[in-house]
């Protein structure tokens, strides 16, 4: 699930290893991930635009696209269905778990996160280049959809009414979860989903690297009852995937990401 900078440096020349820059920032952060990609990147990498490879018809940010849109967009990145994908973020493991989750949802079998992100590549003394990658378009086909790793508003509402065996974990910073700081989107108010618990995504990493499995287990056993299904949520479905990845990392596959997260829950329950 994780690869190191040294592993990538050793294997990057393999034809079936594809590298994706999945960098993304909150709308209130004055940074341009695509511009940063063009100025300084890992060789062979292509930019996976989370805000473009999505359901553009939705009024919510970067929701999962249809299978056909995903196929077309990923084909434009020169990726094949049997490629080994290595996903990295400019800032540690901030947004790479989201793209890991998207490929998992669409049935891609070999997708890994570069532990430590761009920093790990520099620590391995990897070559850094600039400019856009020359891409040969492919005909990417999704695999069998893993619909169970996504949950909709309607499904979550039903779970909350009918089932006690679940835990909702919110990956947002504590001050947003506790309604002390505003949400970064102007049309989204403060709050949290009833019965949810706060578990900041940053707790699973140290200096941009995921912490050990034993440390992750110790954190999660304090907030999850043994057999509970875990619903991972956040502001708009990005950092929720860090919880999902961490659960998978320790072998717990009883989870779903609530793609709409607090943005959708707020808009659909505020009245």
C-alpha cells in the first residue's frame, strides 16, 4: 500500500510504473498545485487534478465521477488498467489517499502511495524536473466497481436510523469539527454530523510520513468498537480518505468514505 522514495527511484524506469502528482489544497489556501507541478516534479509524473476528474455536474466539490468520465480522464493521463500506480502529494500524504481511494473504487488493482510524498523523493536524491510530461493517450478501462467503499447521503441516513453498529469518524481539524473555526467554503456553515467523532487526518502522519501500523491500531481502537462499520468523513471527502487508508493499512476493510461529507450533510440538513 505504501512505497518508499528509494523503491520508486529503483523502479521508476519500469514501463508499467506510472507516477501521479495528486497535490490539492483547500480553497482558502493560496497555492496552485498544477503550477507547482509544472515547476518542480518527479520524472514521468502526470498531474491528477482532483477538481477536474470528478462529477462536474454536482454542486458539491470533487465528487466521484461516473465510470465513463473516469475512463476518459485517466486515458488522457496515459494510464493503463494494469499499470502500477504510485501517487504522491506535494505536502506529505495530504491528498494522495483520495486518489488511492478513487482508483480502488474503480477497481484498479495496483495503486500505492509514496510515503512522505515529494519530500520522500528528495530524501532519496531523486531527480527533479520541470515542465509537462509528454503523454501517449491510452484506452483505460475501469475494473469491477467497489461500491461498498463509498456511502451516499441516503445510505448514511438509513444507517443512522436502522443500525447501531457504526462509527462516524470526521477527519477535519478539531477546531472546525468543534465549530470554533469557519469552514473554508463560503456556502458551508459550521457543524458536524450527529454522533460523529473527531479524528484529525494529521494524527496518522508524522512529518509527512504515515506512522507505524501499531501506532495506528492504538489510535483507532480508542474510537472504534470492535466490529463497527466505520464511516469516514471530513469537509468534502479528501482527508476522510486518510482514515480509510489507515484502516486498510492495518487490515480493517469494514469502512466506507462518505464522499459528500460535511459539505453535503450541511446543505441537505440545514433547513
